[in-house]
C-alpha cells in the first residue's frame, strides 16, 4: 500500500530554518514525482515545489524560490524540503504528494498541478512566529 509520511514541522522564528521529510513506503520513488503543497487557514491549498525522482529536476513556485530547496534520496525513499529564511506567511500545514509518471514525463520537469497527484500524506504543521 502506497503511503507518504511527513515529518519535521514545528515552530520556528522568522528568518529561521526547518527541514521537512516525506518518507515513502509501498512504492519506490523512481517513477514518481513528489510534490509539496501547503494550506494556510482560510486559504486554498498551494503547490509550491516538486521534484521528479527519475531526472532530479526540481520546480518551485515564485513564493519559495531561492528560499526552499527540494531534494530526493532514492536510497532512503525519502524526499526532503529544506526551508530557509522562513516568513510568517509560510505558516501552514505542509503536505507531500506523489504522482506516477511514465514515458516522456520521466524526462520532463514536474508540474505543480494538484490534480496530478493521487496519493497524499497526512500533513505536518509549520508555524513561523516570534
């Protein structure tokens, strides 16, 4: 059974850093895109980063570009999200999700389209506050 488990959330001061982990079980990352999404209270869920494990190409939304770094460790079947220079507006529940990819998708940069992702983790809370 395909399962994703996020960890690493918590409370951090503005300007601080956190590293989130997304551990996958029941499948290997080789033919999947892993995306990170977040949802703040009263707001729609936002996709802000993804990575294709087949080619290692990341994608970032403008809101996090230059501050967040996504990486994958296929040996550990885990995707990481390093978050630096955190801002109060980064406060949200963070989710990772998986998209099965095939054919030419294996060569392309991932796309941050929520409807592409069929499996989701339970989420981890990130709070940025002084």
